[in-house]
C-alpha cells in the first residue's frame, strides 16, 4: 500500500470508519456478552458478584408442585426462561446498554438491584479479548493486509 493510500485509509478511520468498525464488532459479540450475563445469572450472582440469596422452602415446594423443580437452592432469576430469553444489548452514544424486554425486569431490579444486567468485572477481559480478535480482523481487511 502506498503512503498516499495509507494516508487516505487513516483519514477514513478518523472520519467515522473506526466508529463503524467498532460498532460492527460490538454487534458481532452481542450474543457472547449476553451468554456471559446469563451464565452469571445462572450462578445466582449479579455483575458485582453479589448473590441473590436462596429460595425459601415454600418456593422450592411450590416449584416442585408446579412441575418446575428448582435446579439449585440459590435464586437464579430463571423460572420459565422468559427473562433470560428477553436479554438484549443496545449501543447508545458509544455505551453498551444491557436491557431486557420481559415485563419482570423492573420488579427484578427492584428486588435484586440494577446490577443484574451486564458483564461482570471478572468477565470483562473475555469481552475485550473477543473484541480485540474481531476488530483486528476488520482492521486487517480495511487495510488490505
């Protein structure tokens, strides 16, 4: 690649192309990030590592009677799976916003805090690594190398 072509490509990056590449890369890892969020929820923890507590004996009996026995003794915010399936990530003003479309979200946040959605500090290096790998490929393609 000539110096002039390289200069043109760098100008394109500065003038918005890098933003597009970043957003495309984030879009590609949305499912990965949501899976990490679901894993921490299924471990009974929020993004700060705080546990949700244990099911009461009455809840365990009610779940058993309803034909949906609890998989764990600790709360995992998963009954029929609607909440887990409703998790989404949106990119707003260069920020990742974790959200859920399930009607129970506000109730769950009230009961367990707003940190139920997102990626834990422990999992952030995994996201950065995945993002690095994808963005590296996109930049190599962009520069034809």
